[in-house]
C-alpha cells in the first residue's frame, strides 16, 4: 500500500447537489505528516469527516488505508475505523465514562484483553500527563485536559492513520505543546501517518510535512 | 439517581406487563376449574318411554359424557301405602324411564337449545329438562368475569407499553451520543448496544423472577387460601418449569424488542 490516502476528483457535501469540496485530489503516503489549512468555513472539517466515513463522497474516488469508499458497507467502514485514530474538534468523549475508560474505547472495540487495555491506557495517560486524573469524568476536566484525553484515545490502539481536526484550537500553550509532541512522536516512533486540519501550522514543529490549502472548496497542494 | 430511575422504569413496565399476563392465566385457570365444577353438578333430565343407549346418544350429541337412569323405586315406595299392589304393578309398567345426562363440557345457551332439540326429536323421548335458565346465569357471570379481567389486563398492558415507549425515548436521548462516538471508532451494532441489552435483560429477568415468586408464594398464603375457599375456587399453583419459562422468555423478548428499537433509531440518527 503505497498511499494511505488517495483521492481524485472528490466531491463532498452535506447535500448531494451542493458540494462543499469540489474536485479534490490528494495523495498521502505512509508516515507522512500532512497539514490541511484554510479559513473558517472553507471545508477543512468536511474533508476530515469524509476520511473517516462520516460523510461519504458524492462523486470521485477515495481510498483510505486500502479501503475503497465506493459502495462501502457499514461492516467495512467499522473495520476501517478500527485502524484510524481520530481527534475531534469537540473532543467527543463519553461523559458517563471515566478518563481511563474513554482512552480504552478503541482497544475494547479492537477486542483487546482488559489487562492490555488498562496497561495501554495508563501508558498514554502518563504521556499526556493525566495519569492522576484517571478516575475523573470528562466534565470534571478543563478543555485542554479533555483534548489530551482525546489525543490519548486516538493513539491507544497504535493506528495506521491519525486524523486530527483542530487538535489545538482554543487550547493553552502547554496543552498545545503536549499534543504536537504526541503527534510528532507518533509519526517518528510509530510510523503513523498524521493528517491535521488546523488554522495555523506551528513554527516550532521541526519535522518535514506536506501542506494542503483549502480555498473556496478547492484543495491546493502547497509546495 | 438517573441510572436507578432508568433501571426502575424498565423493571416496573416489564413487571406490570408480565404480572397482568400471568393474572389472565390465573383467572382463566380458576374459571375453567369452576366451569368443570358446574359441569359436574349439571345434568339434563330426559323422560323416555324406552331404554336409551349411551353410544347412540353420544353419536348425535358428542358433549354427552355419560347417561344414568334415575331410579323410580323411591316414588313407587312412597305410593306403596296409598295404592293397591295391583295398581302399583300397573303403574310400574306404565311409568316411563328417567335419565340424567352428564355433559363433558359447559355449553352455551344456544348449544343447550340444540341439544334439547336433538333429544326431543328422538321419538321415544317425551320430555327434556335442561335447567337452562339457572345454568345460563352462572355461565354468563363467568363470561362477564373473564371479559372484565381481559379488559383490565388490556389496559394494564397498554400502560406498560406506554411506559416502555417513554423509556425508549429517554434511552435514545441518553445513549445516542455514546453510541455515535463508539460508531466513530468502529464499534459494531451489537457492541454499541451491548450495554443497553445487558442492562435491559438483567432488569427484565429480575422482573420476571419477581412475578414468578409472587404467583408462587401468594396462592400458598393462608389468607389467600381461606379467601379462595370462601369463594369455592382453587388457586392454581405456579409451575416454575412451564409458566416460569414462558414469563422469562416473554421478558427477554420484551427487552430485545425495546432495545432493538432504540439501537435501530440511534443507528439511523
């Protein structure tokens, strides 16, 4: 599998005849670090949503981790999602579950044993400096802490591809640094492909990356 | 607190539904038992000039279980002192035969009329007494009782269904977000719904066991037995194997239907 993500002539939209993204082309290789930037409302989140199958393409070809999105069934989509790590803009933590349980979610879905789930959750919560809040509930945490939990959850099952939608939006500098370090670490140490949608690319990242820019629903690759 | 009320709601609605279902069974059993008692006490009296054969009558009227001749000895004994022996002998020869017909089941008024007509059409039979009026009153009372129980059960079941529909709406609200997040991480339909299925199955199983325990214990209480004896009815004992299995099975079906509605609705959101 040369490309982790391959898209050509992609049209995505919430209504079939009103595409938000038109004729998008993308080719992302394994272990690449990719930024998709653009103004508010340009369709950055729409692209991310289409990559994990929340929005299916209206037109064009999309292939993620070897899975063709044309006529994709729910079982195939479920299987694909088990290999993805997604960080959502609104965190999407389960309120009635503890921090530990939230981080364990992809591992539980992946069918790992309880001891493995706990061990991995503790390891990642240590990385995001939240091991002391393991038994807290999401509503007891600050926004930055919730995003760090969401980050730990996205990394818990060592995904092939991480999709992060504004992972540092509205976060304090400490939480932002923790998150960028984790994403960088995932690419460098685990060989994970990372796609980040953001307003600003951090200047101190210190790694090679690919950059796509979205403007008026059209995706441009920035050289 | 939210969790307790959620458990309580499914437990109560399942309990009410199963309780009313079993209540109709108990009433049905009591009514059937009482009906067979009436049948045992009930007989059609027939006056015939010649001997009647049971098999021949049963061919025409299958409800007939047995026929027995009513002895005329008692009447003749009473007349012994008032008549001469010659006249008494003549009367004995001329006296028709009286038969009591026992039925196997409790027929309705219409059927009794048909039976009467069939019996009257036999040339040797001169009179048929069905005691239909007394019998009809009793029978109607039982039908009324049974109908009242069914109506009561229907309304109780409606309330239970309304309760569960309300709970389904609450569940959709409560679990929608969690199930949607789980779906985003690739959880299958059953994985997403497992928590709801587990909770509901446990609650409905508990409610079924409570209903079983109620119908097992209550008929054995001295107070209930005394009351039943006063009414001349027999309270049926609870059969754990048959009735228990039916109630537990019904509770499981009830839980599966409710959770499946929720899971499907959330799946579509």
